[in-house]
């Protein structure tokens, strides 16, 4: 596929046909994705390919606490997990929230699940001393994650970045034997999309790009 076509037609895929994702295809996806940039080209990422169904079931279970809060906050009119305000729903309300299967089924039905980690000892966290949630370390891992999804699209497969399980990172680390110095960045279910999406809805350039200043004229 043409690069721009891939960029414009790579959706968040959460429903899969059940067709297998062969190791050969997955290796090719990762072989191309590995050329993503990272801080100092230190390449501190590790990818765990999870196919075992029992392990995937446990990952799905670890999605649930965050999924309940996510849904409860949306119902309360909040942007879920935003770092600027505490949740409006009480812990009891969150625990009682029904989330159905939509937050767990992708991990269970995908052809394979990738758990992507980053070594915190080699990232350049330029914002570590700022009084806000850290973001910059992601520059050393998320380009690889997105390259995986672009390459998967090019191969006729799809997936999405899921992060619900990251809220339970200690349990994920124990489950997968991840060393302490690594952070879990994303869980990627990958598989053959159940339906083909050819047109995505995104804001126009004029809606989010300005000249010179945040409040500058529209680009």
C-alpha cells in the first residue's frame, strides 16, 4: 500500500475474524517497525508476544479495574483518567460499574497480543522535574508501537493501542516476568479485522494547527 493510504486508513481495530496471525507475518511486521526512532537511538524497548490463552485471560482480567473507572467517569460527564481532576464517581460506584466484554474481548480474540515495554534506565525524561504527568519518555517507545500498527495494516491485519492493564502494572510485571526497571507502555491485540474501515474521521488541519503561538492564526 502507498504510505499515505496506510496512514489515512489505519483504524483502532478491536474486533477480529479469528483468522491466525502467522509468526512469519508478525516477524515481518516487527522487522519493519523496529526502525522507529528512540531517544539517543538507545532502542530500550522490549516486546513480548503473548499467544497463550490463559495468560491472555489474565491480561483481560487486569483490564477490568481501569475499565470500570473509565466507564464510570464517562457516565459522570468526565474525561476518564484525565490528570487534572479526581474521579467524580466514588470507589464504590466504580466497582459496581458494568463494562461488558468490549474492554476484554480484543485481548482474547486477537491472533496475537503484544505487550510493549520500555527500559526507564535509557529514556531521556526531560519533563521529570515538571509539576505534571510525565509524557516525554513515551517518545522512546510509542513511535515503535505506531509503526507496528502501520505495518500490520500494510499486511492486512490491524489492532489498537490498549493501556487499561497498565493501571495494574505490578500484576502485569509479575505475570510476564518483566524487570522492575521496565515500564509497560501498551498492550496491542493484533489480528485480521472483522470489518474493513476505509475512511476515518479526524479533525481538519485548520482545527488544531496555528502559526507561531498557541493562540496564533490558523495554519
